[in-house]
C-alpha cells in the first residue's frame, strides 16, 4: 500500500506565500511523476503542476510564474512553493503520483493523498 501525505496548508493573506510538502511511504514503488492538483469549493479538481522523473515540470496557466514545483522523484518527495497567492487559489490541494504516462493529467495518477486546505484571504 502506497500512502501520500501532504503538509503545509493553512491560512494566508493575499500576496503571501506557502510551501506544501508531500512524501510517499509504504511498499516499494517507483514513480514516473508526482504532482499537485487542487479542488476549490463547487469546482472540479484541476491540475496545478507536475514534475517527472527527469525533472521536467508542467504548470497550469493560472499558476505559472507564481508557483514552483520541485522534488526528488527517486526519493518520492515533492514540494509546491506558492507565491503571490490570490483568493482564487483557495482550495484543497492534493498530492498525486503516477507510475506510467508522463502526460500531466489526473487520469494518469495512480495514488492520491487526502489533501491539505489552503485558504487565501483578501
């Protein structure tokens, strides 16, 4: 059983920063990519950013230039540095990991964390 555990969420004012962390534990595994998705109240879950085993990163247009994803896939850890936060960034942020396709999409993620809430006040 693989478990992904997120940490670092919380309440921050608009313009502030937060750093999310995710670590995987459990049975032996090898991921091809890890990333972050988010789901705002009343909306569908969406991609935030993904990093592949080679270090290639992908971002949603809405966060480009403000968020940075980093990590070490071999060590099964991924981080999300979020700067210049906006109220519309308020959501539950989910860590995810995939073992197959490198295409950054929810359907290609095999494991999910339980999520951490990020609230940005105006």
